[in-house]
C-alpha cells in the first residue's frame, strides 16, 4: 500500500490556508456591514428626532430580523457548498477569531 503523505499534507495545508483567509475576510466584511447598517439606522433615528421623517419602529425591527434570517440562511448555503474538510473548518475558525 503506497500512501502519498506529501499530497495529503499539501491538501490539508492548502485547505487550512483557504479556510483561514475565508474566515478572516468574512469577519472583516461583517464588521464593515454592521458598521454601515448601524450608521444608517442612527441617521434614520436622528432624522426622526428632528421631525424630518416618521419611523414605524416595529416594521423597522421586523425588517432587520428578516434580513438577519436571510443572511443566516445564505451563510448556511455557502457552508454547504464549501468543502467540508476538517482543515478548512479549522482554518476558517482561526481566521474568523483573528479577524
């Protein structure tokens, strides 16, 4: 039985690096997205306080909840498409924690 350890180690290393980069980039993207959404909502509340607009807060928070659920569903679909190797998942976790 001929076991190609170089190929196995190479695949583990590559998928680990890909997972790390993906996790790191995703965390940075999430931080930027959350900052933009927060700034937008704060601007809406500022305009409401000044009397420029009227906000139905129940609908706004329901909309935010629906968007959050859609993003989580998309995240689950993406994770289903990505390779399920342990090295990718470990690299993704480390990259997400470091981001």
